[in-house]
């Protein structure tokens, strides 16, 4: 989320027309077409952050600026050229890194929260102990994971570390309760 993404079609022969059809998970489809011989573009129902990216000597590409959850879905390109019609489809999955917070609850137990991540984060503790976790799903398809640590023994160090594992990165934070 927040990054830019560039999708390309394979160049096969002399391209005459290139069409992108975008089918997001939410909302209606969008179409971008480019006719090379007339240097003419057409767009229908596309958000402002989806545009053509032109470069010298390369086929026009599709650029998604500041990718958000709304751009998740299927992106299909159709290339008409002198050697035939070619297709390529991408499935865009948007990763949202969670926001990590670590605090002590009223009983003095460490609580780790990985808020609004997509997909849900995996939480673990050091030193190892028992923990309980719960997930809260949000309307925007992100998930908050909350884990409470309970030490199995009283002679465990009072510094506890929460480790968060997520496809967008890994983080850790320590606390003494």
C-alpha cells in the first residue's frame, strides 16, 4: 500500500493497439486503450492514480501510483500486433503493513497489537510463554491481531519481546511490565 506499481505487456511484433481491462475486487471495471498508429488514448471509469507510462523504445506500461486496497484485483492486457493478439493477466494483491504497539494491561501483562494489517500478522513472544490471541476484522479487509502474554514461570525475566511477522516486513518491540 502506498507504493507505485508498473505492469507491462509482452511486446510481440509491431504493436497496433494495447488495451488494459481492470476488474477490481470492489467497484466497477476500468478500461485503458492506446492506439499506436493514431497516438490516441481512451479511458473509461478509471481512478486518477491509474495511467499510461510511456518510454522510448518500450511498449506503453500501466502505472498505478500510490496503490491502495481499492486497486486490488485483476489486470488484463490485450496486445494487438502484426503477429497476432496476445493476453497477459496479473492478479494484484495489496499488502498493508500493520502498526505495532506494545503495552502493559491492568494486571501487568504485556499486550501486543498489530493493527490494520493485510493479511493478518503473526505474533510470537520471547521468552516463550503462553499467550492468547484474537483477531478483529475491519470493513476495509484489514485485520487487527491482539496477543496477551502470560509467563509460565515467575523466574522469567521481566523484559518481554513481541515479534511480528508479516509479508510486508518483520518487527519486534520489547517491554518490561
